[in-house]
């Protein structure tokens, strides 16, 4: 038996080495190469990469924008106050923003400003789902070894090969911009990826408004404790997606949100959200719309007609009823 074990030991060691080496070298989700990511066509785990980048560069930025990938199309380099970094990541949720902010503070990074973009994703996605999605696994505050263990998967590498091998780089500025500002960008000449006029919808969407609002409340409390300027706004989701979200209680989320925080609303049916030219598909708005968000929040650029439709409306507990009437009228 001992002789047999000695004979197979090198083989077993070789297999284990491959199980570790191949995922690290291929690294489709860029978790092992966060210092210099590669545009390989597979969506990286931006939550992990961006957190590692900021934690290792604590003095580079003083303000952070959190949100889903939709928020990624806000060019934070255009924000006039602060040194901003766009912390958006795929399906970013309030619970994840809360944990990331706690980790930054625990490491001595006290932001000057924190801005959070929320939308239907914020209140329709169960955070636990992300634990099983390679490009969305949350940043590990304690067990990093357990986090990396998820990616020691040859199966995961093989599943990504088809995309990786066929990928052609369309955005040469992708890597540089990732570290410069974290904001996303698309080439307008490539057009959108519309599926008719159907709303963007995932089959796992359910109502989690109470948990989302609780996380926002805790973020607000944390910002108050550390004297951090907090700004909250709702992403201008495409009107078809908004209408579908209403069925699942998105309007309730907007109502509850006004309790822990005042916020700028850009959701609803209005002249911006009903124009397909403002979207790449039924999920992501363009950089031009992102500029409008910046102008409203930081430059006080106001449009009375749009505000009467709810776009750019500053919502408080006191004017909640008037805001709801504005949404209902459009």
C-alpha cells in the first residue's frame, strides 16, 4: 500500500498543481491579476478588483460612487468637487456597498463624499445569489482564502474559454480608465443591443425592498458617524423596465427610501427614460444621461419640465406626496 501511495503521489501532486495553476494563469475574472487587469471579454469581478485597488491606494481618491453597472456610465472625472472613483460593479446592491464602506473605514479610509445610485436591482435581487456568481462574489472582509477557493476551478476556466478565445478588444482605453476613474464607456458607433422593446428582466427578481432600505439606513448612519457627505439618487432606468418593476413594488421602495435619506430621483416615465437614444439597451443609460445626473446634483442645472415628470426631483419625507403625484401623472 505504501509503495502504491508513493507511486501515485507525484501524479496527485501534479493534478493539484494544475487545479491551482491553470485558474491563476487563465484568471478569466481577473481576481488574481487585480493590479493589472486584462480585457479578455469575460466580465471581471469588479467588486473585488476595485476594493483591492482602493485599499492598496488609500490616498489616491477621497470620494466614491457606489452602484450597479448602470451607475458605471457616470463619468466621475466630471464631478467638480472631490477626487472621485467609480466603485460600481455588476448588480451592485446596498448591502454590498455597506460592507465595502465598512471595510474602507476599518482600514482608515474615511471618504469625503459617498454617492450611491439605486434602482430596481437594488430592491429586487437577493444578495445571497451573488455568492454563486463568479463575477459578482462580494468582497471578502475576513476569509480571503475562502474567496479565492471559488476561483480554483478548471471548470470555471473552461466555461469562459469560448468568450476569451473569440474576444476582440473594442475599447483600448478600458484598462487605463479602470484605474484612473473606474467609470465605464462604450463606443457609440457600435450601437446598442436591443431585444425589441422588452424590459430588462432576470428570472430571479423578487421583492427585497425592506432589506435594501435597511442597508441604506445603515449606510446613512455610518456616514453620519464619520462625517461623510452622503448623496443618494435613483438611476434613470428605461421606462419599460420601470413599468415592470412597479409590479414588483419598486414604487414602494421609492417611498420607503425617503425615510432614511433624502434623494435625487431620476426614475419614472419621463422624456429621458422614454427615449431609446438615451440607452444602450433596456438596462444601461448612456454617458450623456450620466452627465445630466452630474449637472443636476453638483451644478444645480434644473429643468422644470423634467422635474415635473420626476426626473431630477429632490425627494424628502416632506414632499413625498407631491413627488408620488408627479410620477403618477406621467
